[in-house]
């Protein structure tokens, strides 16, 4: 099965094409180093291609298909068509000046995902933020940014949210540390609006919000915030996204993903039920 929601095709195709090239290489018994030598590239470039993290040149893919023994014309045409689609910019490309390159990759993956599970300890997850809250977060973290650039970033964040409020949109399952909800960002009015927004979106059928309460103290995700993205294509593995101060980690190997899946499952068990979340947020609003 293939999906092509607006703007996501390039990322999906890049990942699928990379996965196809990896299977073909492994099936031919060749190493990444050997494949790289054949197209005058390094082993690391082959690795990035197979992970879907770089653009593809038609000539490189043609040469690799020949090396891997792919001589069926229909199969070659299908894979080369994916090269064209993989190199088509997504809708967020117009925001490239405002986005770090490592985050552009995430936005593309987010657009392609059918399920996003996220744990946040510092701020309300970006996909659940109001414009005012997002603006305050950007101003705190980027004091030198001009108001115009901040507004463009806020607008991008609001656009990213649109898929999750549409009928048949992807699922979003967020676990938020209780400290996040008690940390006033942007002033009391902004925070009250943000809490009310959480109550509103929590009522949507495809959005689940849980809160990790203080009472548990140490818990399974003491290492910090992370997200797990799942895709409808059976060929694509889950991707774990871990954001750092000046970059991010993208993990897609089973041995790297499993600890995060375990931690997320434990977080969901220990956190409030969706009904308990509504009760907790409602209580915070009454105290404001």
C-alpha cells in the first residue's frame, strides 16, 4: 500500500527507495563499501541513501541497479520513477530558511506517519501547541530571531497540526510530564488558553493525551523526550526521533527502537487515563 498525503510523497518515496536498494544490495551479497566504490562514493553515502536521508541521482541509482543485477525493465522503471518522486520538495520546503536541515527530515517523516507517539518533559508537544504558546516558546529559545521569522515558524507549526484535526487524520498519542502543564509559558493567559486547547483536542477520536504524574518519581523515560513514528507501509520500520540542542537522532534499527517502545508502553501504563487527563487539566484551570 502507498500513501501520498500532501507534501509527504518525497519523504515516503526516499525511505522506500532506500529500503529497496538495501534489500537489493544485501540480496546480491555486496557490502556498502563495494556499492559505494561502484558509483564513486563512500560507504557512508550508501548508508545515507539506504536510510532515505539524502537525495538520489538518477545515474547513481541506475548504476546500482545494474550492479545488483536488476535487469527487468518494469522493475527498473518503477524504481527510477521513485527517484523523481523522492526528489520532489514537500510543502514545507518554502520554510527551509527557518528550519534546521535535521528538522526538515523530521517534518517529512511526520507528514508520512500514520501514528505518532510522543513523550515530552519540557514543553507541550509542538503538534498540540496553540499559536500563542508556540510563539512564546520560540521567543524563549531564539531571542535573536526577528518577529517576522518567529511568525513564520509559528505558522509552520500550525500547518503541521492541520492533518491531525481532519477527518481520518493520523493518530497522535502524547504522554506529557505533569511538570510541563504546571510550567507557565508566555504568562497565565497564554497558559490557560493552552490548557483549554489540550482539553479540546483530547476530545478528538484520533488524539490521545496522558499525563505522567509527579507521584511516580523515577520512571521508564527518565532519559528525556522522544517520539516514535509509525508508517502505513509494511516495508518501513518505525523511526525514533530524539531531539538534541543542536541536532537530532533518527533511529530505525530494531535493537535501537525496542528500548523506546518498551519505555513508551510503560509510560502509558503509569500515566493518567484519558479521562484522568481531562480531570487533571480541568483542576489546573480552576486554580488559575
